[in-house]
C-alpha cells in the first residue's frame, strides 16, 4: 500500500473539512427555510397561531394603532387581532393664569394633558384687555369668586370673608379681611387680617358633655373660655407673597372648604 506523504495528508484533511462545511451550510439553510423538519408532528398537523399584541397607541384623528406579531411563524392569519381601531379622546386643557395686560393683550399657555392630539375644544390663549383695569382696585364685598378672578392676574382687590368650620361639634366662625396688593418682585402680595372669631358648641356636643357628667354651668364655662381664646387671634395679620398658580389653587381650595396649616406658612408669609 502506497504511503501518503505529509503534503497529501494536509490536502486530504482540507478537502474533507471543506466538504463538511459545505454540507453543514446546506443543513443550516434547509432548517432556516423550513425544508427540513425532524419534529414529531406530521406534515398534516395544523400550526396553531400565537399572536402577541402591543398596547394601543395614542388616539390620533379618531384611530389607534398597535403592533401585532405571530410568534409561531405559521404563515396564516385566520385569528390575527386587529391592528387599528376607532377611538374617541376627551380633550383636557390645563391653562395657566392670564399674564399681565401688555399693549392691550394678555396671554396664557394651555397644554392638552390627555394626549388627544386634537384641538377641537382648545381654549383661547390670547385676549384683549384694558391696561388701566389691571391697576384699579376691585371691592369684591362677599363674592369670593370675584376675589379668585382678581388673583388670576394679581389685580388689586379686597373681600371680607366669613368662614365656618365644624370641628367635632365645635362651630368656629371666622371673619377675615383679605386683600390682593399687586405684584412685588414677581410675586403676588396677599394681606389678611382676622377681624373676628367666635366659638359655639353644637347641641350634640353639649349633650355628649352632659353624658360625661358635666353640668350646664361647666359646659357654659368651657364655651366662654374657648371664646376668650378665640378673641386672642382677632387683629392678627399676615402678609404673604405667592406664585400666582399656587395662590389661585389655594383660594379655590378655600372656597371648597379645604384648608391646610401649610397654606400660610413662614415660607410665604410674615
């Protein structure tokens, strides 16, 4: 038998390697194209579609779109979910307060916060105004809405406001003088002074105290003591400086009966 020299051996190994690589490439291509299938499933077994859907996108011009992908590569579309649907989006506009009157014009910024991408209900962002009105003083009397409207442009205004709070049967009535004094260093200046504060026990509270063993005289004495303490806040005043947005939100909360101890904190008031 003839011996194979070293050079021929190398050539033979290279040839075999090339042949192996060639057949591997054929197998890989066959698998990738689906020509070769060694699974236990028969050729007649139906492929079950497995659809994955993404979240619906934003409602734009009355339609929403989402991504849809079939994960089992069946090549059929019998059970394909919808990729487009009709929708209706409710516009929600959040407008900033009106700016100061400048050359007969006021401006404000109104972004749409519900991502509707429509402007059917968009509020106006510009309006005409009379500059002299900004510097006049408005007496709102007892109209708290009038006072809030003045605060939106930091227009000078005043009101005498009466607030009633029921604290566990203790009825607290406070009468306060409030004023908007205009701008100072970019902040709206607010002044308030407590004119009067009265305390009254409800009938339910009085009965509860009687049930605890207090006499009518003792209950009356407690009520008088509470009023003496309330009298100590009369005449107390504060001057505060607010950003307009914060000021208007705070006043609207007050109008609805929602108060916070931080409203007139030392951060804003002195």
